[in-house]
C-alpha cells in the first residue's frame, strides 16, 4: 500500500485551510495532515488538532502559546510551537510532501521560500508571495526543483487548460473576475459603500481580506501579477474579463486562435484537490455544473471605477519592487477599511500616493523586499 502524502497547511483556520481539511477528510486514504498553523485563532486550531492529530501545530501569535498548549495538554503526541520562526522551521520537516500556503498577506513569503529550499511541493494559495517576490520565487523553485501548483481558482483553471500543451505558444490568458458586489454601481454610489456592503460577495465565500480585495478588484490585479510569474506570460497578454456567474474560471488562447477554458461551480475544494492530486483527478462530492441554469456573460472591466486594478497593471509595468509597495499599502488600507478607519475610495488613493513616495528599486533582493514592505506600510499608515 502507498504511504499517505503528508501535508502542512499554513493558515488552516481560514477559508482555504478549512476547505483543504475537507478534501483531506474525503481522501483520508491518500492524505494526512502533518502540521497545522494559524495566526490567532487558538480555539479553532486546537479543535482541528483534535480532529486530525497532526505531528505539530503552530500559532503565529506567540502571546497565545500558553493558551494553545493548555488546550492540547492531553495530547502529548501533538507538538505545540509558536511564532513566525517556528512556521519557517516546520515547513522544512523531513516527512512533509506538500505545503499548502494559505496564510494571508506578506507573512506567507518567508515560509514559502523555506519550503521551496527544502524542495517541497508548493500548493500556492497565498497570492501575495508571487505579487511581492515573483521573480525570486520562480527562480528558487527552478533551482530547487520544487513544483508550484496554483490553488487560486483562476490560476488552477489556466493550469488545467495548459496541461498537455507542452511548449505550444500561448497568445493570451483570459483571466475572469466576478466583478464583486459593486459591478453595477456608479462611481458616485461606490463612494458611499460600507464594510458590510463590500463583504457581501455575490458568488464566492472567502475570508474578509480577499473579499474586500475582490470588491476593489485589487485581487484581480494581484492575480494578473501571479499569472505573469506562474505561466511566463507578459501582463500585456493577460486580459481581465468580468464574468458575474463565476463559472468560467479562466481561459487560455493559443497561437492558432483556439481557446480552452475551465468551467465548474464556484467551489474552492476543486482547485485545492487538483493541486494535491495532480496529475490525477479524484472524485469530489458536491454540486455539479448545470449549464441550463444561467447565461454566461462577459464584460470589460471599468478601470476608472476600479482604480486598484489599474494601479496593479501600473505596478507590473514599472516592475522591480513596485508590486511589493502596492501589496504593503493595500494590506494597510484593507485592514483600515475593515476597521472603519478609511472610506472605500480612499483605498486606491492611499495606495497610489504610497507608490509615489516609497523608495523604488529596479532589481530587488529578499532584503530589499523586507525593507520595502516595512517602508510602504509606514507611509500608508501615515497617509491614513
């Protein structure tokens, strides 16, 4: 009998992490949890540890270590650690086959680099990693023969479209976007939207940060950057299509004009499972696509109304550490919006002003990314 694949889930209490655990549960003959990590949610992490009996759990917030330790005191077989450094170290553990990076934001960069250097298969759900340091990550992955499999539904779709295509040239990538909750509003209406409005996503159930990024369409801008690095396609050859039904997850146009698309119901378990099982497909319980139910519509995105998408394209064109600057500023204003400290239109304004003020570097290394992230966060915080 084949030994079960050992999986580390970074960010196991979030939306992607919990759905990944459902996939592992459904295929418990193939997969086993080696390690679970969370940022702050001690109670949920302890519950998951009881259910899946991993070798280790890590809570990023060191202040909550004692609490987690106490909750799992009757399970000595589960090692308990705390802190960002512990997360960096755990991904290198010998038994681990795959690392699912589902942590939110810049925090995912360091453990992803460590996992790549340890030659682990990366199931990438943390888009900020490639946004901030795409060049570095792709180079390290090649040097260390560490495969990166996309978990984002759009990038999984693109990947599924190019599997079997060998070196056939790609004309362009068609990256679909739901358009978020404000797609049909005027700029005047959008100016007055609240956090509650922005958190009502029409088709996907996601964590708070990504839901706000989806409402501003910054999320789609990040996905363009991610696609550029994952598939080696320039941003000019990546077209964003607003597709409100979220059924065509993305498509690829080849040099002969043929277009391949991947369709399915909006269910994140599918791309998670495909990243785990590739090149195989496994059964997955859940709803099936009914094409008689709704039309499939496609619209051009309004870059004036959704300034964040335009700013992301500008960051790609400028290159260097500019995407890192945009990401850092976005993390600050996204959090501020969720805490009612900034209005919806201010999100793009503050990001743009941070882009103007932060120190630009055309060829950054890891240390420059760390410094850029720190500086851009400080600038954005001051601008608030």
